[in-house]
C-alpha cells in the first residue's frame, strides 16, 4: 500500500534493536545491582540471578550494537521463554496478569527478537 515506507526498513530495525537492547540491559542491570533482593523477588537462586543478569546485559548489548545479533536474539528468546514458563506454571499468572504483569509483554519481546534474528539485525549492524 505504501511502498515508499520500505526505504525505512533498516532504520526501523535499528530503532527496534536499540529499544529491545535498552530494555534487556536495564533488566540485566537490575539483576546485578542487588542480586540477593532480585533473586528473592523472582524466586531463583542468587547465582542464577547473577548469570541471568550477565546474559541479559550481554544479549541486550549484542542486539543493540548489532554484534552477533542472531545469537544474542536467540539467547534472549530463551530467557523470555523461561520467564513465561515461570509466570504460567510457578506463579500462575494469566496472559494479562491479575495481580502483577502478565506474560503478554514477554511474548511481544519474543516476537520482536524473532524478527531481529530472522533479518540478522538489518543493514546497520557492527558484526554479523
């Protein structure tokens, strides 16, 4: 319908990568800032919380900068699948969430990361 918009594909992918990367870097930083408190809040061991924080920061930086973009996106997809699993089966959280945030945002991030992985980040990446 609007073929002129196709010229903005790579810029749009860059903006998507930057936004997704920012979310994961900030989330990972929150795991690393106070891993003991964060471990309690997500009901996971402290060591795993630190690993999760490092993985989110590294994956977020990889996606945002376009360094090993597909690997970073796939790693973050796995993290989000784990988050959805925890929300559904351990916390019994609904799609929209009754008492806290549901897993709809997690699913949206999986789909955004899937797009990023399928296009290998677009043209504006540092290292494919």
